[in-house]
C-alpha cells in the first residue's frame, strides 16, 4: 500500500503542475523545460586557447577540420565578372578515370577527391581477394600482401599510392610492383615487372570507373590529402600574374602542351631546353564561350586577342614545381591585367 500511495501522490503532483501551466509554455516556451537552444551559440563566450604544459603533446587539441589557406590570391582587374568554373578533370570532364603515361611512368587520373578514391581502392582489393599488408590513409599508401600469380616464377606484391590531382577535386593513383627477390623490405624506385604494374593499374581503374557513382568517403584520407589541387594563379611582386604548378618539369612540360591545344592555342614552336612555348591564340568556337570572353575583353563581338602570338615560359622552381608565365612575343601592345589573367585561367583549367 505504501508504494501505491507514493506513486499516486507523484502522479497527482505532476498533474497539478501541468494543469497550472498555460498551454505548452511550461514544457516548450522560452523558460520551459524543453526550451529551444538552437540560438544559444550566439551568446557563447570566447575562451582563450588551452595552454598545454611544455613537453606535452597538443595534437589532440588541434582542429579536426581546419580551414585550408586560400591559394588563389588573384582577382580580375576592372569591373568584376563572376568567373566560370574550371573543369573538374581538365580537358576531359566526361572521363571519370583516364590512364596517363609519360615515358615509362603510368598512372590513373580520377575525377573524384582522394577521400572518395581511397575506399574505392580498398573495395577493389577486397572484391579481388587481394590481402592488404599495410594501409596508411594519411600517407595515401596501401601495400598488398605477397601474391602467387599464374604463370609467374616468383610472388609479387603491389603498392597503391593515392595523391591529390593537379585540379581541385581530382586524384592520381599510382601502382608499384615488386618481385619477391633480393631486399624485400625495401620498395624499388620503379616496378620490377612493368607488365604486371600495367595490368594491375588497368584493373583497379576499371573497377573505379564502374563504381564511382556510389563512392563513399574516407574522412581520414580526405583530411590528410589537400583538396586544393596542385595548381594556382599567383601574382608576382612586379605585378604580373603567373601559374604555379606542383609537378616536375618533364611532366609539367608535357601537360602544358595538351592544355594549350585544349585552350584554343596553336603551338607554332617550342624550345624545351629554354622552357619556351611559342603559341598563337585562336579564340573559342562555341557561341556561349565567345559571348563570355567578349564581355571580359570589353563587350565587342570580336576577341581582340585572336591571331596574336604569345610566349609561355616554364621555369623550374625546385624538383617538383614550375612557374608558367604568358607574354606577347611581338612588338604589339602589352597585355592588360584582365586579359593576362583570363588567358592564364583558361590554360590553368586544362592542365592535368
């Protein structure tokens, strides 16, 4: 009886409290039990950073999703025009996966961010029954276990390396093959068997091409590998604009040749030792593109730069970076800043 009385008394008290409240204000009003807290952040006090004692690790206190620095510091001169987006995968936005080659090196250019490509490669290895010996999402590396391949006299293993692509939102996939011979604790600079490397690269590229529509995202890989790309427009202290490209000279030189053709330039001469491309600007053919460029160049029907010759200078900046500058190669008038930046932006969007 005592327990029943206690429960009944509590129920009566709750009923009296609810009956005394006006409508639902007691539960959901500004002073209610379940008040709306969505605006509380506006009144939050800014606290000083946590002072970590000397000698202690502060890695756990860093931002989980830091805001990357802005690389694009160039703003079009004159009246502002909203710029058109550059291609996701330069020169062939319709191709999600494309095999690229330069000399003896081959890699897959993939039109998704590294954070999406990482789980795709893991999915390929799982579906193919290839064991994983080591995976490091922050470094973008996956090492397979040793495989006994049909028709091969010794076992092989493969290293899959994922890198940020040249353009924002793209990735590169490199495959390295190693024979189970000699020093197996050290990966070679180049594959021991180039044919096996090529077969594995084509297999994983095909798998990715067939499954990119449902690609999940690895947040670890996405945070570790910058999504800003390896290319940017920058302005020199002297006032001119140039392209900074994070590629070795040999690859940058080859990539620029195709980018020029895709950007409505005709290459009339080149001097690799001097890092010089001599080109003629042909202008764009599409009516929509022509209208956009005419607005940038003053609103006329004809592009004033069509038929003019230019010199593109490619200069090394360390082992894995170059700068690209555009200048008229004749005695005509110098380029206005807006014209210079517009042409460089067009070239930049087609380099991969």
